[in-house]
C-alpha cells in the first residue's frame, strides 16, 4: 500500500490495481469498485480519488451516483399577468400651492405604454384629472 495515502484510499487503490491486473481487456469498471470510490467522495476531493485510483472524473458520475443530489425546488411557471389599471377614489383636494413662474411655464409630459408595445406620449402645459382619466382609459382600451 502507498504510505502517502490515507488507509481507506490506499485500500481502494489496491483494489483497483488488483482489478486492472486480472481484468479482461477493455472490460468496464465493476459497480462495487465505483460505488466504493463514490462513497469516499464525502471525505476526499474528486481529483484526489481519481489520481489515486487512476480514474477519469466522469467515471464517478457515470451510471448514477450514490451521493444525494439536492432536491430541486418545484417552481411553478410564472403566469403572465397584464398590468391592471384602476381609478383611485378622489380624496380631499390638496390645497393649491403657489407655483414658481419658471415651473408654471413648463410642459407636463406623460408616457403611457400598453403590453402590446403601443406607446402614447402627451406633452401639455396642464392636464386636469378628468381629461387625464379619459385619455388614459381610451388609450388602454383601444
């Protein structure tokens, strides 16, 4: 046995060496040897086991693995939902605040976009709630 390897890994290496000496040409690795190598994956890295036993890393993954795979969370496909628009009930009107003259002259810009990609951009000096409500509802319905 190799003294630089831990006992369990050295024993597994000896089993693989014995199998290689006595096997028929190109015969597959026996399941019990592969299972013994997979059992050591909890204690050693894949590279360490493969180097000691002269295995390719994919041979430990081939034909199923004994390591418990983490359960994939069951994710339900997301339902496509369309944006819902609704009118809010009017509240107590806010008191009129004095607007500086430089802001009063600026236009108001409103951008509406539907799920089908249609877009409406409104630029107006002032939009009251009733006009805004009818414009939005007409655009979203069409």
